[in-house]
């Protein structure tokens, strides 16, 4: 199958792109999820705005003291190969490396993966545990940058809170003594994750993100204080993880790969393994 | 900001230019045009191919601005101003690149459909690593975005290492070399690969042009419903539309689908290829739209509105089998039940043996629904010449002559006026043995008098393509205390989907399973019952293994249980019961002509170093790792021939030596990637004494080749080769007679070798080319072939297997499979009891196919079959919700095995020459798909022995394995 008809624009300025988005155009960066859905005619946008010629949107990863900014057009491959990311955020590099395949990583963008908001999207889960911030712009606010913490970003199955705003970059806080681990469970390696987790442990606290057990990638916020207060090496960890998941109000995904109970069991197992990995020094790229 | 052009059709287009392999291609294109379509239709390339629509298969892989991408997940406008390299741009000055050469030498190509994309990815990987060292997993990481359905990936990984200079290619021979002795048995690299690694190939989608119309099938959104009305008004008014037709409107123009099998008292649906009254599965065709391009055809198809009245949906075979005669849940009310065919069999006093047994094993076994999933879907290019009343069909099928026959039956056009042309086929595995949906584009071409193309989309295949397996079984066996098998019983419920005989050729699979459950063992008391039941799912077609997989796991799973309960070593219980003397007459009818099952079992145990593996297993358990091992024998009945079908017990060829000494072999066996261009040339070269490079093999065109049943049941090495022997002997006699005249000597003193005819008494000699020219022209046949039985160097040869027997005895027994290759298979797996993941660590096989024509090709097919069945067992599944709607919409959803799924495979051969063929080959190619599921089930059970679980469901997904463990822990 092939995509339905749409109006196409390829603006050169961010302002034009924001106008297009305000008028309902769907942004196209790498298109590795969007074009697939358009081919299957699951989604039929009437208008597409191609972001690839906009001078203000970058594929660069910008490293400044205290903050790393991932551009709107940064690909998974660029992220996975970036030396600062590999040194300071190796779990992100791992999540990017395990995403899709070479061809998809060459073309798909990190921000696009987050905005597609699949509940099992590697980058969504890994960035959710990293307390990333999404910088957005909108023609309705004259392009003023509005920051959305990623914990507030996901609205439902493949839905975000963006509405008529355009996501233009991702910011990550650089903090020393941070370790993290991303683990995904898929049938075959690099396949669609049935469940994926990311644990990031900082001086300020521990973040636990899970994909695959709810319509959205979620944080296990009830578990995080336990890890902060009682440390990662915790005798009751297995029980606490299971308990937290059991007490979360989840809206499971219906597919052929297993019951909600199975996926929740998987999530608990992977979280435990990711925490063990963090105790062990975390992922190394 | 750049602006689009407006065209008069109201479609906005963009001017773009892309440098394709160094040539600038500038066009105005619709923004929705995919780069793959631009490359194929605008840049006129054939290497990048469409295998899916979700960017999973990678057959469309090209390089854009130095990076590999999937051209089916990229819009052409996104590549504007860029530079694209495709497979066609890889060879320099026509010289194959290192990686292309390595793919040929390592036999990393079978059907070739994935090869273009695979080579692009391999090339990018080799460029990126440069001279650095790399591991097999690095290669897997680089190739995981490219599916291959044929090779099982091992040879591809090897080819990458060979291209990098890390390994040398396996021993091989080129077709233009000269072997010391015989071509048969030599690892000759395939001649077809030279075009396939360059992006060439004669796949159906490579044909057609701007004048083609494109057909899209509107498919049912219900699994079981009456069609109340179809509104096509909006679709007819849509741009570019040439024809919209509903099933009801089509009725006047054709007959129901011609069944692939019509025998005994089996029930046939007698349905048309487009539903007109009710639909019986989700995805069944209900209408068609034909338009000037595929995009417009899809747009219009969305505008067809169908009004349904729902009927009860049957997705569960146990419910479907009991649906009463008056119930609206019957798929075909005229049958009075949902049973398409029932086959009972009994021999010996089964009940007495069970009553007297020391041990009775009684198990419920399940095997889930999977499918062949070749890389190339089905497709047809149909053209009808109204003036001449001739129908010309290009199609992707395994059976060109059957297709011609069935087109003729359905449309009432004489077979003389139908030409079916099949080039390269991008994989078949049994799924392209029927003619059902292929009728639809033919109908459109007949009605329109214009060429019509239908290229089945992957989602159509997912919804409506042929499926296989899907059994619920009760298997019982009686043993004495020494593990001796006393009697067996099987009761098989087989889910045909909506039909296993008319739209597909799958109905024989469960029947085979029942016949061959006792196949490898000494047991003469047996009862079986097979019920083929219809449900609201897509049709059931043949798939590699064809029920011998079922036979294998029924008996072997039961034997493992017996071994466990009697505390006998699992290999020993096989040794106790394996048949000893050949020929062996099975109690179900067939005669196993000869073989080496016991030797194969001994050899595989040695090759594995089983005792050492058992020690490793025990050590691993100490560290919390669950490793399991399983070894079983198997038989691979091949060359099947079935009454009431066009799957017949003969094949014919025509062999022609031309005036220049070149040799043409014309065969009805269809090339689907199994290497017939090479293997048949090897055989012919040996028989005629010519150079292999002088022999060409032609297939697929019903006007050019002699009648043949086609490609199925691993028959080519017996049937086509047997026919070549027959034809070549006739021609060789004439050549020798002619040479005796030409060289003025006696026939007895002549021999032909390496295309030279020589006297062993004098220095006289001539080349085959000189002799052939003398026969044809100078002085001509009246002089040179005056003594011969015929004055030409062309002969028709036939082969009929002597071991087929269709005379049913009083017990209803016959023999459909004349030949029985066999061997032993083993697996070692590791299971994670927490997540349920099964990792296959290694597969072993010892196989006996009789005389091997070409070890490269045979091994390649076996390994490919192994990985297919690993996929079918651990990853793949067609599943339906209670409304009969399929879950899997993409190959990725379905679980196609990637390069990560391919473990190391240790493969050895034994050779027991077939008594029935002069070359001695028995056929092969399916064995990887016979015992792999069995050994995986057994190995997982073995790994989880500490938990005490039984593995009786052949679907080893994480969720199911985890459930087994969790249930065991809860007890």
C-alpha cells in the first residue's frame, strides 16, 4: 500500500513551519514511523510540513556546560555515535543502538521517535527516565520557546500534548555521578520492544521509566522515593517493584504478544535487572 | 519557500532531481510518491524491491547521500537534490565487487529477492568497519534490517566475512571450470547468482509499463457476514479509475475457483474468487478497483462502501467442528457441517495393545498457525488481446502449467490461447501452489482488453494470504517397560481456515502427518483420525514440510515423555524402536525404500559430543542457566504425487543440442530459488559429456517448455533429473552415431568429454559444436544422422517414479510419496525462566538425501529451512481476535526471523543412493522444516526440567514459556 494524497511544503524558516503546524500540517523529519503509518493508511494527514530545509532546525547535538541539546533532526545514529552522549548518557546511546535497524537509525530522528509517542518507543522511555525537557514552539505564541518536561509530554497511545506546537529540540541536564541502564525485551534483538525500561540514578534521586505496560511510556513514581530513601540495594526490591506496578492504574496494550500480567511481570524483571546494572556501574557505551 | 507545480489532473506535483547511480533523473512527482517507486518507475531500475510496506524487510535498501536507507520509507521529494546508489551502481565496469563475489561463492543467494538490499547493507557495513576486526554479532547488527526467507542467514554472514578477507570462501567450482570426474556432486556456484547479485532477475514486477492499469482488491472487513449491498458510486467517479467491479457483477464472467485437489469425498466450497453473497474470512475479496496508477487505485478502493450483516464467527476449531447442521455458523451450509474432510484409519488391535501396555503416554499437542511468507508476495501482470482472444499472464507461481489449466477452466478460454510466463520467483515454499486471487487481475484484463497489474501488498498477504500448521492433536502411544513401542494413536483436528483444497493445496498436510507418525519406527498397530475443519480464517495452503513436521513432533514428543517416565535415555528409546531393515513397509501403506536412520542418529550424537554437552548443561544449571538439549530422527517423504490433482507422478523435459553445440534444457519445474539452472546443467553436462557452461536451463513459459506439474514436494532432483537422463540418453546415442559417420570410425570407440568427441583408437576427434553443425547444416542430418532413430538433436524425456502407488488396498492404503530421505536433528537452547525467552544456541543435522547433486545448494536449502522453522516455532504467528480479525498487519508484527534468529548450524550428510533414480538422488530441501520444531520443543522441556514442565504447545513465545514456568512454580 501507498500513502494517500497530501499537501506538501518544505519551508526554509521555522516561522513558516510553525504556521504550517498551526494550520494542521504534520511535521516530517525522518519519517520512519510516519511514512509507515501513512503507507498502511492508518494515518492520512492532509498536509505535511517537511522540516529538513529549515536553517534554525539542526541535526547537531550541542554540548554546553550543564546541558546537552539534541536537535530536531538528530538521527538515532548520530546520538548513538556522539562521544559526549556515550560518555555521559550511555543508556541513551544503548537505547538508540537497539532501535530498529541500521537503515532506520540512519534516517529516523530522536525527537521524531519521542513525538511518535509509541508506548514502547526506545527513545521515549530512555529520555523519560533522563528527565529530558522538550523545547517547543508555536505560531500562536510568536514562536516563543515553551519547555515541556517529558513527564508531562505523553497524552495517550501515540499521542502527545503538543497539539499545534512543534517540538524543536530536547534538553538534558548534565550531572556528574549519574549512572543509568536501558534494557528492552523484544522477541528477537532489535525487534519491536514488548517491554522496555530505563533506570537513571543520580545524586538527586532515581528515575524509573517503563514502556509496554500502558498506552503511554510511564514513570514508576511511587517506586522512585523507595529507591531514593532505601538505596538501590534493597532486600525487598522485587516485592516493591511488583507491588508498585500492581498498584499503578494501567491501561494495557492489546496485542498478540502476551497478557497484561505477563508484560507487567516482564517489566518488573527488567527493572530489577536495570537496577542491578546501575549498582554495577550502569551501561557503558 | 519552493512551490509545487499544479497539473491539470488537480494533483500537485513537485519538480525534483535525484542523481541515481551517477545519472541525473529529473521528474515532476506527487509528494506522496515513495522513493522506491521513483527508482523503479522513473529511474527504470529493478534492483531495489518491495517486500513489505512497513520498512521492515529491507529489500528496498539503497544508499542516499552515503547512508543506507529504506527507499520505501522515504518520499522521493525528500531525496530531491540528493545522490542515490542502488545495487545496479555497485559493480564497477561490470566486474562484481568483493561483496557481490562473496555472496556468489558462499551461496548467500537463493530466490534473490532480498539480495539487492542485503548486499547494500553488507557493503555499508564493510565500508564502515574498514580494516578493523569484527564479530558475527557486528554483522548481525548491520544486517538486522534485511529479511531473507531462504538462506537462513548463515551463508550471508559468512559472505560478509569472506568479502572482508577474514575467511576464505568454502570450496567451490565455477560453471566454466572443468572437473576431473563428474559435475554431479560438485559444489558449483550458482549460475543464476550472476544476475541476482547485480539487482537483475526476472521477477514479475519487473515487467509492464506505462500502459498498465493497476488493480487493487477491496477486502472484507468482516470475518463472517452476508454482503447486503456494495456502493461503488464514489469509487467509479474517482480520478484515474477504469473499472470498479463487485463480486456480484463479476459472476457472469467466470466460473468458481478451480480446486487444486478434488478427490475421495472431500467437500469443496465452490466459491468465486470475489465473494458475491457472503464473506467467510477477514480480507476476502469483495470488489476490485482498476486505475491508471497504484496510488489512485488505492484512493478509489477506499471509497467502496460495503454493507454487511454479521454472522457468527468461528475462530476456534474445537467449536467450529461441533457447529450443528442448521446453524448460521456453518461456512458452507450445503455441507451440513464445518468438516471439509475426515479420514479414519486403523490397523491391528489397538485397544488390546493399549490395555496390555506397561505405559501409556497420552498427550494433547498444539501447533499454531503460521505461513510461508516468501519475500515476494503474489503478483500478476495480465494482458488480453481481444482481436486474438489470447490471455498472457506473468505471475509469481510455482506451477505455471497448472495456472494455465485453471485459468482456462475458470474463463472458458482454450489452453492454447493462454500463455503463462513465470520468470524468477521470490520464494514459494508451497504458498504459490494454488490459483485463486491470481484469477482476479486476469478477469480485469479480459474485461478491459488492457494490461492489468496486481502486486499483492504485504498487508493483503497478512490478512488473506495462505497459512499452514494450526493443529490440535491428541497423540497416544503404548510401551512395554523397556520402552518398546507397541501401538500408536493420533487424533488430529486441522484448522483449514476457510478452505484447504480449492483456494489452497494444504489439506494433505494433516493427512500426511497421520500417515507418517509411525514413519521411522517399528510399530504395526495404529489408529488415526484426521478431521479437516473450516473456520473463518484465510485459506490453508501447502508449506515446506507438508505435514511431515506434524508426524515428527507427534511421535517424538510422545517418545520423550515415555523416556522420561520409564527413565530411559531419550536417544536409547529411539534406538530401541527405530526401523532396522529396508525396504520397510509402514503399517500405513508407504514403503521406505532404504536409508540410514540409525547411522544418522549415531553420527549426530558423535558430532554433538552429547556426553560433553550434558556435562556443560549440568554445570550451567549450577550457575542458574537453563540449557536444554534434544535429539530426534526424522524422515522426509518427498516427490509426492496425488490423485485428483495436478500434482502428478511424472515430469518431462526437452533437451536440445543447437547447431553451435550449446545445450538447452526446457523443464516444467519452476525456478523459485532452488538453483535448478545450476543443478540441472550439472546433470546434463555429465550425461552429454559437454561443458557445463554450454548448458542453459529454461523454465516458466508454458509456450516454451514441455508440460510439467511444477515445483513442489522436493521432486526436482528425482523427476526433472530423471527426465533429463531419458532425453540425454536419446540425444547421446544420436551424437555418437553422427560422430561415427563424421569421423569415419565405430560408435564403440567414441567418447564425449568436455564437449569434444574423441576416438580412443585413433587421433580422430571433433568438437561437439562441429558435430552439431554437421548434423544441422553441413552436410546435414540425412548424411550424419541417417542411422539414428530421429534426425534431430532434440529429445523429449519423461520420468515416472516407480514407487508411487495409487491403488488403494482394502485398508485404504496407498503410496503418494515414493522417496524417503531422512536423518537426525538436534538442538541446544537456553531458556530464561523469568522472561520466557528461548535462545537457540545451536542446531545439528545429519541428513541423507541419496546422491547429492550440488552440496552447496542442498546445504543452503536445509539451513534455510531450519531458520524458517525456528521462526515458525519461536516468533511467527497468525493470531485472530474473537471477531476473526488478524492481529498481525506487518511482517514485524507477525515475527519474521531476522539474522538474529539464526544460530550456528552443524550439517553433515550421509549418502544412501536411491534405488529408483539412475542418478541416485532422493530429493531434498524440506528437512530443515521437519524436525526443528520438535527438537526446540524437546530442548525447552529439557532446559526447564528443574521446574517439571511439559512442552506440548509448539509455540515457544516468551509469554507461553513464562506461563509454563509460572504455573509450575505455583503448584
